[in-house]
C-alpha cells in the first residue's frame, strides 16, 4: 500500500470519526466480520476504514511488517510469503483481520510456541475513543493501552497500523495425523509435545487436533520442510478434516504447501460447510470453487440470522428451534480430556477442535530491544497464567432448544463448566455472564481505568455492553 496511501486512509478515518454525531454508536464500516454476536442495526455512519486494508510495508531484513488495521490475513500472508516469511500466528480464516486478531484474539497451531497474535506485536497506532491517534508500545507513555488493547474488541479504540514480527518459513509442511483411542492419552501426549517440541524423534512446528468421538481423536503434527515432492489439495473435492481420519495406530502422513497449510481450514470453515450441503459430493461438484471459503459461508449465516431460515425449516419438520453454540474456550491442558468428555455427553456436537497455547516466553520484550527475553507479558483483559499450557477447544454448531429452559441454556452450561475448570472463553460469540463474573474474568478494574482514560466521553461501547448485552 505504501506510506502515502496509508496516510490518506488515516485522514479519511479521522474525517469519518468527526462526522459521527455525538451520542451515536461508533462502529467500523467494513465489509467482513467474524463475530457471531447479533447486534442492533446502527443508523449512524460507520468509520471509514477503506484506506487501511493493505500491507504498508515488509522489512525482510528486520523480519517485520507494517500492516493496516483491517488488512486480512489472506492479504498479509500473500505479501510476506514471497520473502519466505509469515506472521508468527496465522488465524485459521482468510478474512480475519490483523487488527481484529489483536483486539479480539486469535489462535492457531503455532500458539503452543508463539502464543497469541498480539504477542508478536511491536507497536500499534490506535484511534482512541477520545478521537486522537496514539502509538502504543510495550513501554513508554501508552504501555497501559498496549497491554489492555488485546480482547478489548474496539471498546478502547481501533488500530490503524500494526507492526508485527515475522518468522522464516519453508515452502512445505509435512504432516502426521496420530490417532488416539482415549482422550486422556491424547492429553498427556499433547502436553509432552508442547514441552519437548518433538514427537517420536521428529520436530513439531505446528500442533492441533480434532476429537470426533470419545474413542476417535487425532493430533496433527506439522514440520516445515524444503524437500520437494507431491502435495495434497483440499480446495477441491477432498475435505481436509476428513483426511485426518484413519484406522490403525500408524500415523497417517500428508504434505501441503505452506500457503495451503495455513488455509487448510478455510475451504470448509473447519467442518461447518456441511450445514450448507457443501460436503455432499454431488453438490460440491457444482459449488463454484471461488465460493468454497469461510467468507461466503459467513454470508449464508448472515442471511439465516436476518430471515430466521433455519428455525423456519426446523418448524416445518416439526422440530423445535435451535440454540447456536459457536464458541472457543481455553481450559488448562490437564482438564482437556475431562472437559471434552463432559461436552460430548452434555452438548452433542462434534467434531471438536483442539489447539494448545502458552503465553509466549519472550512476550515481555522491550520495545527498544525486541530480542530481549524478560519473560511472558501479562495481558489483563484475558489473563492467562504464564508458564502454563492451555488448550483451546472450538465447537461450532447448534442444539435443539428445550421448552422452559433459560435463554442460552447450553451456552450458559458451558460457561459454568469453563469457569469451574479455571478457563476462559473468547468473546466473539454469545456470552451470558453476569456483570460481576464478567469483570473478574475480563479485566475489571484495569479495564475501567483504561476506559476512563482513553474514552472519557464514552463514544465507544463498553466491553460488557458489547460482548454480553449485544449492543
């Protein structure tokens, strides 16, 4: 994009902010979203972020990139891979934006070694609620905003430019899909891999897993390689998550280009494309390839939410309406098997995605010396314990509603279980916490102080109003 184009984009953004009437809700005017929370229609004009959707520059020598706040990871990866570089964590879906992954969290199969996307952030320009743009770094005048920005979901401000670290990558990823017949063995094996960064004598650069049933689950282990050879393609008739499954105890192997590996989940939105019939071989044959991507499935979800299509079809079949259960939760790794077994029994949704994570060991770097390792940095709005492994468990489907049950009954049950096990859940979807518990889990007094400092006139919604009350 270049600095000149970026500067012009910032000017348009500021002009659009000043044009929003006092008292009107401030929101981004962007075409894509990966939020699953229903929100009321906003009649005020949105923030013009049209000039902030590209990579500003890549510094291959320093292994950094300056990126517009609403640049998608698809565009970011396309800009960095020609240099043999990639972001340290690349969330699974192409239209997730870098700004969104920082202010709303993100995760992927490098998170066991590289933490979460905001942990490779070096500095960020933020349009605060007070209408000024500040540059926040790990130290300096705005270090408190730098720490509090992750998981603030646009309630403290919006990123206009982010500078992130990059890491070298090789052209291919070799995969091993290791089957487990019980979840406790999977749990202990995953814990060992996180500690040793290897399995059966082979390095592990990428690590995630899938639970199909209590006695069929897999860990997928990836290692970067430059070795030439045949590669698989899961953008056509073959489906990635089905390729994982196999009989027997010998790991199944596979190879993908680095780009196809990073987007292996996007073609079918993990397994959610089956809800639209896109995994039916007959339908898939005629489904245009350009529409086999998460952003298109999200548009179908949007239509369903707008016109209540799913519940109307269920009613015609004589079935009750359904409750959406679309969540990512983090539990301590030693609780993984316990939570998954409870979930499979109480919330009949499958498969489940597993992704281990740890706060990045060098996450407490100094802005003046990013290579200095001063230990994990605390992130108060999503407080995870340093030196502790968690597992993200993702599940995305729906369950039948039961007459007489409270709103969001299944989601509330999950929230209670996650809290009982010392975990957290992401806030991109429905949440039902009361205010007191929410404050304990998501920053409380620290967040309130930041809100008063950087949005003194409450131009932006607060986090509880946005995440729970769906305002």
